[in-house]
């Protein structure tokens, strides 16, 4: 309720700003907030990273388990991607089973990484019955909008630092590693909000509360690898290609942050 | 910056520590205390290094971050706010809802399931009970005060770290309280009473006693124990716990004071420094 009222009030002010080609925080329409990535933020995990995107914060941790492969991919490991919207991160997040928002977030991050084929899942096979399960978990610690991009960056940095666990007789020896996980590329996403016809990169929470449509584009190199449109608004074909160009242009910038 | 009555050991990363084969230890009877020194080099009455930061989150009304040895705990407080579900609301005062959960990647071992389990639900309950007695709940009838604690990394003693973080976060949120709560655990390891058991000591010790103490009242607000202890051992442990709690309370107050004396930039540099 409170969110809706505040959103409605801010939306009017925000629209007045957009007419003047301005945003609340003074950014250009195609500009990211400051990005900061800390490596190895949860040292007990096999790989981890903490991303600050403006005031949004996401902690990603990677653990391994041993399990049975899926019947349709008997020679491949299993990737499980989850996003937790911690109730301490925002008063709009409530404790309980994953909300549709959390599931969508996790699946969009997963889709980018999976469709770009940057992890050789075949290398996670142990024997005919056992494969490594890669648990990629993102914990949203503070929510100020654009969790899609923050989660993808956290996931990518954590994957790049991930150490493969030592496996003996189908069991993981925790604390011992055999080398780094092979990651063959870097996927980034760029998320846009459409408000009254204006297209904004990296929306803040205020902007997200006012937006009509959201679009997330995953990019690797000069190719798009995933897309997800959200909310009930619509996009024109011209707008889609305009955003695709911006996402591709921003990819290099984000890769620099991820590569540190 | 911090006045320390208790000696802190520097966090020496002992690679051997990681590789202690726990099953072998049980069989071979490997000592947890050698020449009066514990596995990580501490004396019996020494705490692991503790760092507390208040007001680390943007949206929560109050928040705190605690690093305690290798434990890392984040607390956020919302409220007083509308009580949900509404039929839970009490006309006599605010409902305190503590929720302790562990991140799936927080431990050195297996990937955990997210969300609460029987252990974390019990911890949430005893935390709630501890805070109920110090918060002026009667000021806010029909509301709730939600205290969320997430364990980002665990190494034995997370419930005490969680309580200390929650206590700072509640003050940071401006919740009126009679007293602050400070928690610390003592343990019996290799027939000796020690303060603040680390993970190995916790797993292979003979007793573990988490205590939460009212900083001013000196009353015991939370007490759990598993293991076997004599009365003398209990007295010794309580001695340690009370003097450790006094020191920890000073760290809590320092953290809250720094909220008003530190710039945003300086704060950012200290949060989650790893």
C-alpha cells in the first residue's frame, strides 16, 4: 500500500524530470550508477562476489554438491541458479518461499549464463552415476533497483573465481580444490525501464516503481544471449533495436568492472 | 578507536586448521588445546577478533553488520510497522518477530537449503524472547517489529553474532529499549572452560553455552546449553562470559557512535571489508 502511494506521488515528479531530459540522481538516460565489485566476499564458498550497483547490493556464493545427472543430459553437470530476496533488503520483500519476482530474476540470470554456454557442463561429470551440481545463489542484501544487472555481475565474478572441489569416491572433500572452473566468456545484462516513452538504463527503485515496461538484454561479445521483457507496458520494434545497441555498447564497460 | 580489555588475537589463517580431518581427529584424539593454546592460538579467555558496524543498509530502518572471527552476520530491522497477518496483532503492544536464517553458501561444507529449518526456527524464537524483555513493546500496540538476521558466513557462534547484530540494528532503527543485549558463548573443550568456541571447538567440545546478557541490568536474557558441566565450570564460564559481554557491549556502542561521526564514503569502505 505504502509503496503504491509513494510510487504514484513520485511518478508525477519523475515524469516532470524526464520531460526535461533529467533523472533524480542527475544521470544520463544511458548511464549506470557507480559499480563496485568485491571478490571472495564469502570465503567459505567455492566462489563468491559482492556487487554494489548504486545502493543495490548483491552477494553471490557458489557451492558444489554431488548428484545424479538429468536423464536428458546424462554426461553433464547440473547448474542451479537461485535468487533470494532477503527481507532485510527491502520492506517490500517478505519472508517465505521464493516470490514470482525472485524466480524470474533467478531464471533470467540463469538463461544468460546457460545460453551463452560459458561453462562446459561436461567437465562437471564425475562418473556414469554422479555429476557435480553447481549451486549459484544470489542474495540481495539491499534493494535500490535493477537487481537483474547486479545479480548477473555478481554471478559472473563469482564464477570466474570459482575453485573446483576435490572429489574422492563420489564425495566432495570440502576445503580442497583441484583448480579453477573453466569459464569461457563473460555475459552481462543491461536492464532498461520505459517510463512515459523515455528509456532509462539501470533504473533505481523509484524509477522501477514508476515504469510501464522493463527490458533486460543479455550480451556476450557482440551477440545478444538472452532477453526478458517485464510488466504490462509495450515496446516498439524501433525501441527494441535502440536498446539492443545500447546494451551491446555497455557490455564492454561492464566487462571491465567484472574483470577488475 | 576501540578500548579493549580483552586481548584479541590477530586472525591468523592457519592452513592446517582447514585440513583437520574431523573423523580422524575423533579416532586419534587430536588435542584441541595444546600447551594452554587453542587451535587458532587463543588463550582460554580470548575472543576472536570482532568488528561491528551499524547502519550498513539503505532501506532497512536499522541495520548492523558483525564480523566475528570468520563469522559474518547482517541484521536489518523494520518497524514498528503494520502487523501481518492482522489477526496476530496485539492491542497490548508490538509483536517482535526475529528471523534468523543462514545463506546457502555460508558453511565450508555442503550447500545448504535456503530458508528456515528446525534449528533456525528455534534460534529465531529464543532471540525473540530475549528482545521482548528489553523493548518497550507497549508503546506500539497492534504493530510488529521485524528483525531479520542473515548469516553470510558461519564458523561457530553465529547465534551470538546474530543477537549482537540485531541489538545494534534495533537501536539504529530508533526502537525504544530498556537495555541493549549482548551475547557470547562459553564452552568446555578438552576439559577446559573457554570463551567463544570456534567451529572445531564447537563440533568436538564437551559443552557449549550461549548466553545473552542485558548490558546494564546484567540479567541473563538467553541461556542455552548442551553438554555436561559441573557447577564450578559453570561459574568459571559465566565469569568469562560477563567480562566478554562487557567488552562486546563497548564495541556495540562504538559502532552506533560511529554512525554519527563517519562519512558515507568512510562507511562504504568499512562495510564487508574482506
